[in-house]
């Protein structure tokens, strides 16, 4: 499965509405969660990442960052998404960032592991969408703990990622 198939399937048709401050955010978030099979298991809340979504994330990120070092595993995706409370909108925005990198900066993707790419793209997307102040903020040390890496590593990954996308976290279009 490729990201363009997800785009064609309409998952990104209302993407800007994922931003919390826009009307209809809650309804869109619920629709995206259900669409991505969040919460099909009765024992899981709509905030837990489902097995099919974890599989998609692993497949897409292993293709995007083919380095054999620290290859992304489903167990890691589930752990980080649970610990960091990754939302479906964050997942979609992170995939947009990765797709943009595939076209604009493929060299970066050759240098980073798929596990590190998953962690840092989700962190940057979550920060962009949800960091509104100190109460909602998730700090790099918390992301490091969720991803089982040190805060210095997270800081370096974040700076490299932002440089690779030329600090264009708001720009959602490709090209």
C-alpha cells in the first residue's frame, strides 16, 4: 500500500480540518479514527493504534527509509503510539511529511532508520497540531522515553528532520 492510495481514497480530503482550532475537529477526528480501524477491538479505546494501522505504518516507513539499522517493527509502533498518545491526525500529517521528503529530500531518507523516522515524524506532527501551551505540551524527554532513546538523540533527530523539510511543517501540499 502506498501513501498515494491513501490520498486517493479520500483520507486527506479534509486534512486541514484536523487542526484542533477549526470547527468540526472532533467529528473529523472520530471519523478518521473509525476509518483507520481505531477502536474495533471492544477492549481498546479510540485512542489506541490498531493492528492494521500499525502494519501500514511499518510498511510505509520501511519503504521510505530502507536502512537495515533500527528497522521499524510493529511492536515499536504500537508502544510509541500508546506511550505518546499519537492521534490519527498526527499519523496522517507525519505521513504527509514523509511523502514530501520522498520527493524533495530522498537523501535524508537514506540516512535515517525507519524507527527514528517514525518517532521523529510523529513527534513533529503532534507538536504542530497539538502543542498550544505548557499544559498540552509534550517534551522531548517524554518522546525519548516513549521511543526508548535519549533526549539528546531526540533533539538531534528533530533538528535534522526539520532541516530536511526546510522547517515547512505547515505546508501540507506536495511539490
